[in-house]
């Protein structure tokens, strides 16, 4: 089987808020429909945001329902952290509580820097 494209899709109660966060973080563009937003970077689809009106973000790491999260590897953790926070992320676990220089930040979908 040949997979032509792979796109991560997140559920979100607020499409505009979630897609604005990801467009800002990834540096892409968003195409909107009533119940779906497609995020592209350099003209390539990278992520989908699907309307789920009853969606409740998980309380990482033990939230119900447990969902996926993304690990994003960055060159400059301090700059990436500041950018994510400016876009509306929230700090879930301070760096001093982690084994490395990682910082756990999240949009409603969950993301680790």
C-alpha cells in the first residue's frame, strides 16, 4: 500500500482558536470550512482540525479521554517556548521537573517541546 499523504487531525471545540495556534506555531496557512480547518506549510497539508463541539482537552498526562500528543524537536527551546506561550499555549510541567531541557506546553490538543 502506498500512502499518498499523512495528516494529523485534532478534534477541537473551537476551530478558530486551535487552528490559529497551529498556524502561528508552524508558520503556515489555514483553509477553513464550517466543520474542518486544513493547515498547510509551504503549500503542503500538515494538519487538520475537526470540529468536535463536545471536545474537552485532556488534563495531561492523566486526562480522560487520553489522546495523542506531539513531540516537537526545536533548535532553540527558549525561543520556541516563548513563541508557543505567546500563541496561547500553557505550561504543563516546568523544565526543572524534567530529565532534559524539555518543556511541556500545550494547545488544547497537547504538545511537547
